[in-house]
């Protein structure tokens, strides 16, 4: 399956551009590949951090805890019934 690509023009500080060039040469990939991989990594980390924050909020929310605990009991009952 071929990935559709879009063109983008941007300005970067010279030092950042030089770092991108060095990494691209060392990995033997195009500069846009370095930028794409970097963005994908950053975006994945950003989403993970969002999930972590959401779980922290849920951990201190009594309604969320009650809902999770009741769900665990239902799950446990289902497992026990399947074992019979």
C-alpha cells in the first residue's frame, strides 16, 4: 500500500537543520524520514502523557473508583461462571 505524501515548507534554526542532516546521514535515511519519525515519537509520547494524566485524575475520583471496582466484580463473576 502506497502512502500518500504531502509537501510542506518550513523554517528551522540552522543548528536544528544541521542535527537533522547528521542524523539522516548516520541512519542513511532522508531528512524527511528523520522529521517524520521524530514527530511520530513525540506525538506518541504526548498521547501517553495525556493518558497518564487521565488515569491520575480517575484515581482520585471516587465515582470512577466505584465504577472500576464494580466492573472488576462483574468480570470476576463472569470468569467464575465460564470455569464451571
